[in-house]
C-alpha cells in the first residue's frame, strides 16, 4: 500500500490578515503624526519663552546704566527681533515696555525708596510675559 503525501500547508497570508495588519499600521502612523504637531508647537512656545526671558533680563540689566522714568510718569519702549537683538520698530518681533512704580517702601536710615520696575515683553503674536523686580534707584 502506498500512502499519499499530505497536502502542503498554504503559503502566505490571507486577505483578512493583510487588511487587519494594514489597519493597525495606519492607526499607529496617524497617532504618531498627530504627536509631531503637538511637539513642534511645544518647541516653538518654549523657544519663544526663552527669548522673552532673555530680553527681559537684558532690559533689566540695561536699566542699571541708564536713567529710569520717574514713577507714574511714563514708560520706555524697546524693540527686538526673534534673536533678542535690538532693532527698529518696523523690524520688531517683540515689544518691551519698562515702567516704574513706587510701592512706598522706605529703606531705614537711608531716606531712599524702593521702586518697582515693571518689564512687559509682548510678541507680535500676542503672548505676553511680565517680569518685575524691586531695585533702589
């Protein structure tokens, strides 16, 4: 008696398996691509915040070498590009406003008052960061 060889197992994948795999891969790719836009926006905001902080620190350090407006009498305006470099108003990406207020705190035995310096940095896109510090004029 001779025995017949068993039929070979089928090669490849069925159409249902391929469709299911493609669906899973497409779902994963769409999820990953959605995260890219969130990451890019977060990176842009972080860079913007860094530049704004640098500008505010630069303005604060520059105030130590120049005369400040008297409290309540007005403000100084400075303009910066996206690298934090001082530019003309037409080329500005950031506008910085510096004003002083007198909180009324007097330093004992000196007759000097502390002033509140308010530095407001606003980008042309609308985000605003306010930094303030107390200094002795």
